[in-house]
């Protein structure tokens, strides 16, 4: 039998125990904040029906959906495939696909369970998704998304609470300097309207969204290429280069967009969101109105969010916005919603670069009992169970071995304490507890060891 060289598909990753501990630290922190704000967890299947996903992400997105080949003798029912193109062939040989994102499955879930859920429905979901993209640094074919959405409510309190969720979760993860950017699709529509180019709103926003990367000259050049005139650009400049506090920006926009009903409505929505935030948590200095923010414009209809860390060079670590008809694709019209996402993989990289992962996030076993010989092993077994019954993660080294080997094992696993039970300890009933970080040792009874390890001293 030929030996197969072990490998995993390109664009996928293995995660070590240490990496899993750190990832779970991120997920558990974010989950706790979601729950605090009334969001409930759901999960959807790894695979969806292909027709559920197709047509929801545009032509380019459809190409990135991982299709699952029908099981059994699927070719017996298919015509001569050599005469057909791939778009015709795919539905004949594949009826299912791997989940591309969490949003479309969520929309499908809401429609299927509309009689079982209470509106407004607040859900969060942390699951892997798959995209048949070209793997490269920071871009994977399998990765986790971490989403929260509320549907069935047009209250702007939801947007305000998402700002607070971002602030609280990222602060709990140890990040100190980050910016939560906010804009509104209606403001962008108003800007396109006042310069007389409402039909070019997407072209306009795609260009100004690149201001940080290509500067004003680059944006101006791209706008000219996309059908705007020099006069249009002169009208846009004071808006694109809008500066000052949030209140000052709003004041300027009110003047500039005075003739646009849509623009003024967008400004009013931003003011309402800021008012809610200020009432809930007055010291929210990380919030910034950014008119160049234009993510997902074909999708979002109201507020738009993006979160960036200012401590390391990194793309956005979160984003989202308001949408008016998420479930319309499945026949349930008029259900408005708003949602956000955390970029868990990027957050991981940021925390690692800044050394913000707590030591406890890597610790699995808190105490290990050294195995000297058969007598100490017999004595140790009920001690081991007492530790576990007290909720202390513990293990007994599974066989008699040299002390150095056992200590190396404890160090490699970052085990905080080692318990030594030799003949003296058995005779006295006082066990030796060693702190692996400080090297300090003391002899204490099992009850006191349990109190110490459980943090009750």
C-alpha cells in the first residue's frame, strides 16, 4: 500500500491546542457581550441547498461557492455533459453547497421559522464558512464568521447598541485604541443627488472609499474615469475632506445637503444614533462619522459601520449596517434589519502582535500529579478525583517516568502547579504543591490545595 503524504487543502488550517484556547478566548468574550445585550445563539447547517445560495452574491460570488457533488450514480440521470457549459452542468450534478456566509442562511432561517420566532429577533452566530477563493496571506478558503443581527425592528436603538457591543467586546479583549466609523447610505445618496449624478452613486462611493489608499488626486482621477466632471469634483471636495468633531461634520452636512430630502434623513438618523449612544454611555470617544465609508452599498440601506484598530497596521476588524429587505429573497417582504460582524481572524492577529492574550487563555490543565511509583499512583487516584470534583482541571502523569520528563511535560503544557506525592507525603498526609512559575514549594493537605487552586484563599 502506497504511503500518502499528509496534507490539507490549500486555504485551510489546522489549529493547535494553544491556538484553539486563544480562539475560544476571543469567541467566548464576544459571545458574553452578545448575550448581555439580549442576542441568542443559533446555528445553521454546514451545507445549504445550492439554489438557496445561488444568485445572492452576484456573478463573482456565485463562482466562489463550493458545490457538493451529488452522491450515488448521479451521472446516470445526466445528459451528455460534454455538450454543456458549467452553468448548465452544475445543477445536474450538484444540489447542495457549503455555506458561503452566515447572512443568507440566517435569512432562510428567519423565513422558515417565522411562526416560531419572536420579533424583533436578535441572533448571533459563530460558525465557519467556505469560499473557493485563491488562497493568499490573510485570505482562506475556510474561515469563521462572527455575526449578530436583529430583524423586525426599525429602531435606531439597535444601531446604537451595536456601537456599544463593539466598544465593550474590543475593550474586554484588551484593545485600547480603535475607531468605530459610521456613515449612512442616505447621506451618500444625498451627495450624489446634489451634484446631479444620482445614477452614479455606486461609482462615486467606490471611488471616495479609496481616499485613505490613493489620496484626493487618485480619487479625483477615478471619478473622472467613472463619468464625473471637474465641476462635480469641486462640489465633492469639501464633503470628501470633511473634518472636525462629529457635531461639526453634521453641521456642515446639514448646510451642504439642505436641498436633499434623503441626505437630511440620513443625517437625522446619525444624530438619533449618537443621541442614544450618549445616553447609554456618554464617554464613547471612539465613534467617528466618516463620509468616505461606503462598504456593501448595494446591500445596505441605512447606517454603515466599520471598525479599525489604531494600534497595529491592519484592515477592518469589523463592519456591518442596516438593510431593508433581507428576507425578500425568500418571499418574506418588508422585514428590516441591522447586523454587524467581528473579523475574528484579524482580531486574533492583532491580539497576538500586541501580546494581549492572557496566560489563562493558554492554560488547559491547572494541576498535574507526578507519578513516582505504584504506591504513589494508588494514593494519587482519589486525590485526582477530589481535584476534578472541585472543578479543578487536573491530570496524573499516566506512568512512572523520570521526574525531569514529567516536569518538562508540565512546562510544555503550561501547567501552573505540580503536586508531588512521595513516601513522606503519603506518611504525613501533607502533599508537596509546587508553583511552576515561581518554583515555590510547600507541604499542605488536599483540602488546602483545593482551596488554593480554586482561588478561595
